C-alpha cells in the first residue's frame, strides 16, 4: 500500500518545523536570507547525510531529481552556490540548538537498553577529525596539521551522547569536562588523558565516582592492602594517598588503586577510582565498558559525512557536524521506536534506497533487517549499536 508522504518526509518530521523555527528565530538565521531559508538548508544537508552525498554538486543533482517532492518538504529548487553560501554564513549555533532540543526529546523516552551497573554510568572522551591545514587554516593545532575535536559524554543507558562540544583540536579535552554536569551517585569513566587531581577531589566532595587509569609516573604511598585472593584476574587492590608535591595538595584524599588483568589479552592495567565498596572486578568491568564510547566514535565516522566537508570555513564545518549529529539522533530515535532490531549500519544501508518511496516508515522498520554480512572492519559490539 502506498503512503501519502515519502520516507524522507516522515524522517524529517522527527524535528517538527515549528520547533526548528524557534532555533532559527533565536539566532536570527533567516535575517536577509534572500529567499533561501534555514529550513531549506537543513533539509538539503540532512538529505545529504541520509543519502550519502559527498559534495555540493551531488546534493544539487540528487535534489533536482526529486523536484516534485521538494514542494511537500517546504523546499524550492536548490543551487549548490546558494547552499554553499548558507553553510558559510548561517549561524551553526542554530543546528547545535536543534541537536540539543532533539536530545532532550530522546532522553524523555524509555530506553530499552540497560547497562549492568546500578549507578548511572557515563563515558567521557574526545575524537579528532583531521583537516588539511592549507585548506582549513583556522583549524591549526600543529605545525603542519589542522583538525577539530569532538568532546562527548556518553550515557551507557542506550549509548546516547548526552553532551557534545566541538572545538578546534588545539583545545585540551580536560577543559570541556568542566562544563559537563553530573549528579551525586553518577559514575564517570575516562582514559588517563583526563587526569586532573583537582577535578578528582571535586568529584569526591560531590559524591561523584570516577574510574580511570593511573599514570605510570604517579607518585603515591600505599596505606592499606585489600585481600584479592578470591579474584582470579586482580593482582592488587590498594588504598593510596598521592605523594607528589602538587598532586597531594590538589587531592589530599585517599583513593583506590587496582591492578587488573584482561583475561583475553593477558595485559595488566592499573585503575584509579574513588569508589571503595564495589568489588575490584566490578571496577575493572566499568573501565572496560569505557570502550563503548570508542565504538560510538567509529559508528558516526563510518556512517555519517564528517570526514569530507562541503565547505572550508569554520561555520560550514560546524554546520555539517551538527547536522550529522542530528542525523545520528534521528537514527537513534528510529531504533528506539522500531521493533526490527536495526543498527546504525543497517539503517544507513537501507535508507538511501527508500528515501523517495511513499511507504509507511514504521511498517518498513518493524520488519527485521535483511540478513547480510556485518560492516567490514567492525565487531559484534559495533553491530549492536
């Protein structure tokens, strides 16, 4: 049975236009727009993400081929020069605001995936997207390299990016952590690049738990050794105090050091935490679950257009990244409400082939995805996303 709206139209409705226009109004996006609105820019760039376009010419050609459908989307004919101008000049903050509004909507939904830990668990990490310095001179962070950095706080209940900031790559990721909000009882896990003993002390005082790796050159003294004889892959569990001149002043509190062996690789890691009650195996499992944020970064880089950009200005790059992240949330929304067992990978293989068809979206998604081989280079955990 045919459906009156195209699949593309139904997906776009996840972001209602009247809600979108609030963000446009907030940042005066349509001021002197000369007939090409922010909504038209958004639909064009979202279509580019969903259909896998790699350049402005491809976007223009593809949209021209569905000219009759554009009217129902509130879009007129698109010229690549007009879209390029909009990407360079319309405030990218509009799309950051749309992302945060859609995120708030998704966080109110029931999340079927529950992690195995009692407390709310979050991973923090950053990924760098390399840019050619000669083409993107504003993004310089090394003598011969350019790049931008995406800082993410990932909620393990559904693996949703509940906080995202995008900066130039020369800005240290520790500074972004200070703008993230946490509640008493939250558990945060991150790698040792985020080591900041003053921040660790503030977590302790606020009742927030952290799990990270201890740096190899850390200076500390052992004040108590816990018995680890019942744990197969735990070689030590110690209560420690920092001895370094600066670290002891920044964090004059007791912490916990655990040496754990990965049963799969046989390698040891030394974990630092401020939680004293959980079994050392639980602490080790929490740090191991941190790799979910690495899987998140792989997912968005493989499935969305954030490595090749349609413009070279900072605003154009930021606009493309935020619309890519909006696309990610839309896919998350579709997964949460469908019963077909879809992944981001299988959705992004299906959607380009059916975007212009007039079928009921939920009838399609509530069927199991067709069998096929996994995404090359991925692993089973990545497919579960």
